[in-house]
C-alpha cells in the first residue's frame, strides 16, 4: 500500500520527537522538560515556552498553570496544561491495571485543545478529512497530523486480518460534546479520537462505577491493537482507572513524556 505524503510526514515528525535528547535514566521530568516535549509534539502550532506560558506560531501565549490547587476530580473538570502533563502514560504491548484515580491523559486543558483543533464545532469541522477505516469513511482532523497518524495505525493493523473484528465498525470519531457526565470537552469534539468496535468495549460507567469508585477493570481488546495506536501517538482509554477500552485519542505529547520518563506498561 502506498503511503501519502501526510502519512510519511506524520511518521517523520514522530520519529524526530522521540529522538529529543533527555538525560540518561531520567525518571522525574521538570516542567520545562515536559513543555519541551509538548512543543515538539505539535510543531504545526507551538513554537516554544517562556515565563510560564506556551507560545503559538501566531505569537499568542497560553498560561501553563492557573495557580489553583486541585484534587483529581477538579483536575478532570478544569485541567490546565500543567495538570494535563501531571500523570505519566505507560505505553507498551502489556496490559496495566490502573490504580485509583490514575487516568493518564484523561486530564486535559480544554483551552489548549481548542487552540490546537478549533474552538467551535464549525471550526473543527473545517479541518476534518475522510479516513478509510476498514471499508467505512470516518471524519478525522488533519490538524497536528492526527488523520495521517490514524492512517498509519490503520495500515499496520490491516496487516493483521485477525484484528479487524475488534476494530470495525468504528463507534465514531468526530462528535462535538462534553465527556459523558462531566464538564470538560471530549477529544471526540476535536476529531482527534476514535472509538473502535463497541461490541468488545468495557466502560467504567456501564460497569456501574462512580467517579473515584470504579468496578473491577476489564479489557477484551488484544494488546497488539493498543501497541499499534501508541506507536503512532495515540493513548488508550484502557489505561485509565476510569476505563474506556474502545477509546483512543491522539496525544503524542503523552507518549513522548512517558518514554522520556522511562515509564512502561511492561515492567
Ligand atoms: Zn471515545
């Protein structure tokens, strides 16, 4: 299968980011190191960080820290950039059982996401492109290389025909909405998330969970699928205490951060 220029560019950007030099054996990243990785994960929009703010290509700044002390529920409801980088995401082809309130990636800065992808449904929709997903067309944002990264995931998974039943039909990509039962925006709003075949899904709310008190973790998807997504910059909702196993979202900064901090799903 021939890969598009966008797909090749997504792979190259990704490889360059993972090659960012960090001290050997680093486990505790400073906020500045985390922000370096955040900036390199979104080269189309971000150019740097200075004095507690990240700088966008158009010169605008966005503060990293709102200065408020928050518990986990408050971080989920209204995370700032610092909060969104506070839990390390462990990637790798192994299953993890997340500890209470360990939800790496579930904390997000809506302000950042809106600047990366669009602040209204209409603005996001203007950047959606068709992605063929096992015979059906999905709409995914081309911003930040997300659509091309998803095509790279698809091409890898197509080589494993036994995975198709878990992947298709997709339960959806773009959908402008809040996280179910919450006040923050779902990454589906930005066209940068995909739900795979819901038939194999486990979801903390369906299992009768309450925020901070979730029934036993379950997963029915093969880890080869998770591994393919993660290697192209997507995080998996199956690594969250508040688990959502059909859900993947494009968060290359978190994959890079976990690698830099040497955390892994396979110990
Ligand atoms: Zn989802």
